[in-house]
C-alpha cells in the first residue's frame, strides 16, 4: 500500500496482526519455567510516551550522550557524503536526534532523501510531516513496518547511495549473536559505497548503569510495568500492579542490564482472553529486557562477525557511548 503527497510517500508493506501476536507471545512467555515477555511489546502508545520521558531523565545518559556526539560531528559526517544520498533510519521514532544530521546534510548538499522506518505508522506520518514543514530540501519515503519487512521493502526502493542509521543503542536490546545476524542482514542491503551508522552504548560502571535503568522518579519502572497494564487492557488480564515491582541489575561479565518484573508475593493472575491462569511464587521474575553494553573490542568483533568493518568512530567527552560508521568488509 502507498500513500503520497508531493514530498512524502508512505509505504505500508505489512498487514498488522498485532493483537494475535501479542496474545500468542504472552501465552508462550508466561507458560515456561522461566517467565519472559519480549521487549518489543514495551512500545504501545503509552510505552512509547514513557520511553520519550526516559530519554529526558538525568540518569538515562544514553540519548543525551548520543545527541552530543551527533551535534559535535554532524558536519564531519555529512562531509563524508558529498554527492546525492538517501539517509535510511531504522526505528526512527520521533526522528528528533536525526534532525541534527538532516540539517548538516541540507547545509552541505542542499537536498536529501530521508527514508525513516518504524513500526508505528502514526508516529512516522506525524514526524515526517513535521520534518517536511521545517525543511524544504527534504523528500521522505516512510516505511511503516517492523525491521525484517522494512529491510525487504528497502531492497525494492530505487535508491542511490545510502547511509543507514541505527541509533539509540537499540542494537543493545538484541542478544549478541542476534545483533551480528541482524547487522549481516542490513549489510545484505548495502552496496560497496553504502555506509551504516550505529549508536552503541559502552560498558561502564555498574552504579551508573543501574541508576540509568531504575531512575529515582520511577519512570523506567512504569515503562516496564506497562507490559502488565497492556495485558490487562488488551487481553483481559487482572494483574494488580501493587503486587509487582520493577528490577534492573547489571551483570558485569556478560555486559548486560537485565530488566525484570518481580512478583511481590505468591499470587495467581487470570488472563481472560487467553483463558489461562498464571501462578507466581514470591520473588518470581518475568524477564522483560536485556540492554547489552559493548567494549571497543566487542564492537570490532561484532563488525567482523557481520561482514562489516569499522571505518570511523566518534565518542562523547566521557567515553560513555560510541557512534560507529561501518562499511562492507
Ligand atoms: C530502546 N532501548 C535502547 C532502551 C535501552 O536502553 O535498552 C530501552 C530502555 N529500557 C529501559 N530504559 C530504556
């Protein structure tokens, strides 16, 4: 399907069947011995709003730090691509950080094709319209799809040289092996001149990380527990939020922050639409998200495992975060 105005084309290559998929994943995740819920379900409307709030929190340095790197280096990045370019962005969300790059490209080249990709069509259309209002030299082909469908659609677009962005350390939410596999799939869409710019959060002090994922105002707790709110409203669950808490702990060795929802007591929850009862012991956990942190050596290894090589890296003043430019190896 396609929807066009003069400078905006929206592609929706995917038929949405979110409700069924959510139910099936909740059933599978809450039935096993170790309960889990996939982190991609954190981002319904309310979850996305809470995530935007997380990005502004004093403890959550990730967004601010990446923005600092982009602001300090956007002109240098644009200078690497002096000819016509399509800038593709995976998981573009509100595209707020990307504005820094868009402006740099428009300053240097005068025009730019931007191809944002996001699962939320509403967010895509709203942010694309806002961008087009602000920037005359911009044309947008927006792809409303999850990553694999979006990448397939990207293969069908007639695109000149491209720079693919994957910002926000979203890669960190993939298991390490899966992130290499996913980067290899991105690489499969690239020609020799194309480049991939990926924001990756670096390994650091446990206390800094645990504060970033369990902030004093409790916004991250709300974000995580919103999964239970979603089950209640979409699947007729009766989770009582007073009897669950959020937990985030950093495992130094594996370099990941694990987020869980912890049952505060022995309890049984009913999920009407799934016709199931879920039993919890006191302190039993539902694992909801991993946020992997990388060393520079791990970034090199990741590139190698994906058929890519690091051509340039930029850091913030405290070396908390790396923006990495990859080329096909
Ligand atoms: C989207 N993603 C990179 C965030 C992260 O840092 O793992 C999601 C998040 N979870 C809790 N706070 C932020």
